[in-house]
């Protein structure tokens, strides 16, 4: 069963995710990051530019190197193809399928009413599935 962490109150969810991914990559973790299709290009660019001192190795799921890259960005609805990864980081508001293959899930929830409502919906889904849930308030 997946362990699910909700990190709530992110003023800038993409910036928060950049820092989180930098830390995870430094520890050797393999992650899939689910991002809305409308935001994936912006997030990809931010990973390249958010730190002048760090490189966060990443690519999109359509890239030929996706199976060998520690961090893969996707807007896929079904995540079963990503089994074998250490963690899912979800930045998308919509629900997904196949999340059960992930041993760990981190949900980053922003401050907007839409983000909070979508987060509550996903929280219910995970709870009904019997996942171990924790919540952490993000303080900027």
C-alpha cells in the first residue's frame, strides 16, 4: 500500500517541487512527476533555471532517455507504466489511475480554492483505498 504525504499550502507549488526534486535527486531517488499538460513546459524550464548551482536530472516521459533518467515529467492519466520508480510527486489537479504501483506519493497542494478542493478529493480517494496518509503544512 502506498504511503501518501500531502504537503499543503504551497504558495508556488512549482518552486516547492523544484527544491523537493533537487533533494530527492541528490539522494539517488527515482521519481515520476505528474504535471498538468498546460504547465509541463513551464515546469520543465523552471527545473533548468531555478538554481545556478544545481542540476536536477530530468526529462519528459516521451524522451528516449526516460527509462534511465532519475526524474521523469508526465501529464499521463495512467501511471502504471511508471512502476519501479521510488515516488510519485503530483502537481496536477485531476485524478489519475495507476497510482497504486507507487510505494510513495507526495501531493503538493497550492493555496487556490481549486487546488484545495482537488486535494481534498484526492485525499478521499487515497483514504478509501486504505493508504497511510500524512499531512504537512508548508511554511514559506
